[in-house]
């Protein structure tokens, strides 16, 4: 086939963005990112507290299950060194063990250690966390029937983000639940 007439050439003009357009786009991105950063740090704090609440919830379930299935007393207490202390600082972590002699103290030679959790600042948000139980209670334990004494609330609070908080509620029946966000905020205030 032969075409008659003129053939149109493609437009050979180069296109791109100018330095001014690039700078304006960069400025808008910085403003939007700056507005989102506080929300992001709140998200990180809340997520870290939620993970810690899940760990504690699972630990409480494990203790109750072990008490029922083996018909023993299972003690959960804040860690001090390698044992329970008289301290009420749950923020460092805890130990879960079978309390055969019912003295509320862990004896590694005669009692079975079920788990040991240490929370010493694994992340930056961990160092801004506090964990307390029922007005400075130094222990809780599960009886062979699964009931817990004393019952109460574990409060996980952020020292830097008061609105980021969480709580795990332990009922007298020994069942644990993670509290809603609104419940947890009131408990940290």
C-alpha cells in the first residue's frame, strides 16, 4: 500500500517535571508526614501494650490450665532476680510456678518452674511501660479447681502516651479477659 500525503511525525518534545514542581511535592509530603507522625507513635505504643497484654493473658490461661489439669496450686508473681520478691513491680516480668509448699515463694529445688518472662526494655516503647496488679499486689495464684486468688486487674500503661493503655482482668473464677480500650484508659489515669 502506498500512502499519499504527508506523514505526521511523533512529537519529539521531551516532557518532565521542573525543580519547582518537585520542591512543592516534597513540601506537601513533609507536611502530611509531620501530621501523621504523632498518630504513628501512638499506634506503636498501643500495639506494644496490646502485645504485652496478649502475653500476660496467655500466661494466665496457662497457669489456670496447669492448676486444673495437675490439681496443684500455681503461683504467678513479679520477678526479682530468679524468684518472687516482696516487690510489687510487675514491669520487670514474672514467674509462673507450681507452689507445692504454698509459701508463695519459688524454690527451684522442689518446685516446677512453668515459665519466666522478663520485660526489661526489649524495645524503646517497653521502657515507657508500666505494669501493675490490684493496688500493688505481689502475687496471684490458681487453686486446683481453677479459681484465682486474689482476683483483680493487671494495668498496662504507657508513661508517654496516656491514651495508649491496656488491661487484663482476672476474675475470681480464674478466667482472664483483655479489657476494652475505654476500660483500660480509665484504669491508668
